[in-house]
């Protein structure tokens, strides 16, 4: 899509930002991710039914308590914009040429209104699709309580240090190169990339200056640092706006990086802190399909753990229930409703779904859209129940829908019905289908827009 068309689309989808908001979140969603080896934008790959950038945006919005959201888009910009859609307190900014994370933040700040300078600004990579709003909320609280002008969210690497490819968080040690105590112990000096650490001499100590003191680190000491950079940052607005243009591209990649702001802030006498994430999995990003698959498996495991005492699964590793339905089922359980819901192997449930008690869904059934299922309904193998966004499909109490049937659209099936195999039922907005109580529809039938 041409640049002019992208800007027209952005104008169409942008909404007003709130000058009274405490924070603005900048979400970096411009990259394609060449290592993922896909025609689709990296940010549009799905984790448990939702794109990774949607999950990051939702976590930021909830965790920062109704913050303004700025999404920086680039490659596949139109797809990202249309997937996210128009939302309150949200704008899109176009990064025509991808020149690093620091450049993406520069582009965002140039486009944002002046009142953002008075807010706290958070930066999120768009690929950490397991990020939970509780982690964002804790990071927000740590930053608000701190005296830091910049803060990085960190994780703790738990595997073999030689396999840790994340950037290491280098903090001020307790003593300097001369063994004298330091007054800034624990402050962040820099983030060192793994490849740069491995390029150091194993014999010669690596020296770095901080606030007039000199510190020395052995290569092995740096390799074994477990604290790593997640790519999530917090800033006070004024110093970020003031110093963002001091970034330079003096590196092998010739790009501007957010991490270089640590050195700039330190040189300006500004405080840089760090906060460790509640869970490493919350800040896991992906660069290839195998890691993405692993992230999806983690999300599935979470869904099972939440529902295992509420729903009976025939195969805990082969099902899909979307987030909204999971939350509905948990709420019903907390309210004392006993569902006795049975879900077969390979069942797919995605949409605004309501369940009565005693529902059984056999293997391979798909239920999507706006579907209301009554009590003691039996849905056999391979059944498809679906609607478009503004339609409603209702299945009454004690009804049986037999194997491989398709029921879709604006349709109501009454109580005590029997829909035998080979039946296709469709209702449109203009011509809804209504099936009354105690009706048997024999096999190999097609019903459209009928009462």
C-alpha cells in the first residue's frame, strides 16, 4: 500500500487522545520479523486466537489504567491497523522506514500532541503476546514509586547462560575498580547484547564508567548475568522528549536503539532503574514459529488450569476456548452455577458464547460467533454452529444436534428438538430461521429462512 493510502487509513482509524491520562503507551508494531518466515506481519501472528499486538495493547491499556495508546506501524501497516481497529484513546503512527526501536519512538513522539510530555511514557514491543495486565500494573507501580527518570522491565534467565541470547542488565556493583564503596549500587549502567559480550576478551576485564567511577567486569561475569532486557521501558515524559534526538546509529546495524537512552540518561545525571517482571513467560517474545507454537501451548495450559475444575475436557491438550468465554465460565462458577459442561477433543469455541447446564460438545465441533446454548443440549461430532457479528443463534433446552450438521446465521432452535445428521440450517438478517419446540428434522435436509 502506498504511503498516501496508509496515511489516509491512519486518519480514518485514529481517535482523540486524553490529555488527562496518566500515561501514554507506545507499542512497536512496525517490524515484519524476517526470521518468522511468513508473509504475514509478525505482529499479526496469533496466540490463543488473538494477534500478539492485540494482546500487548490490551495488557497495556488495562495495566496502565486507561492509558493513551500509540501503535507504530510500518511493514503491513494496513493489515495491522485494520486488525486492531478504531478504539478510544488510540492513534496509529506510520514508520515508513524501519531504523530501529529508538527511531520508532522518535517517530511516535513527533506525531503525539504536546500534552504527552506531561505524562509517563511506556514502550512495549508488539511481539510479547503472553504479557499480562497484572505485570504491566506492577511495573507501573514500581515506576511511579521510584525516583527514576527511566526504568526497564527485566526478566530472570533460568537456563544455560551460554544459551541466553537476551541483552544483559549491567548494574552498578557495590565497589568500584579500586575496591571503594559506591553510592549508586544497583543502578543500571547499560544493557549489553549477548553477541557483544561474547566478542570480549576472556582475559582482559571490560571497563565502564558511571558517575565518575570506573567498574571492571570479567567476560564470564557478564555472561552469567541472569537479569535480561524485555524491551519494555518507562520514561518521564519531559526528559524523554528532551533527549530522544541524542540517539545515534553508531553501531553495526546502523540503527537507533531505545537501550542507548540508558547511557544518555546516565550521562545527563538522570536516574535509570529496573523492575523485574512477575513471571518470565509474561515477557517472552518470539522470532520463529517454534517459539510461537510454544507460547500458544503455554496459553492453552493456562486456559486448562483455569477451567479444569469447572469443565470436563476429553483431551486437555487439544481444545480451544477463547478468553472471553473462559472468563464467563469462571464468573458463573464463582456465582455458584454448576455447569457440568463436557468438551470433546479438538473442540473450537470462539465468540460471545453462553452455555446452560449439562451441555455436552463432542469431538471436533466448532462454535463461533454469538451463540446461546440452553440446558442439557447435546452437540455431536463435527457440528458447526456459527454467526456473523450482529446475528444470534439460539439452541433451546434438551435439543440434540447430530454429527456434522451445520447451523449458522440468524437462527433459533426450540426446546426438545432433534436435528438429525446431514442437516444444514441457515438464517439471514432478512430471512431468519425459526424452529419451534419438539421438532424433528430428518437427515439430508436444507432449511433457509423458514419458520
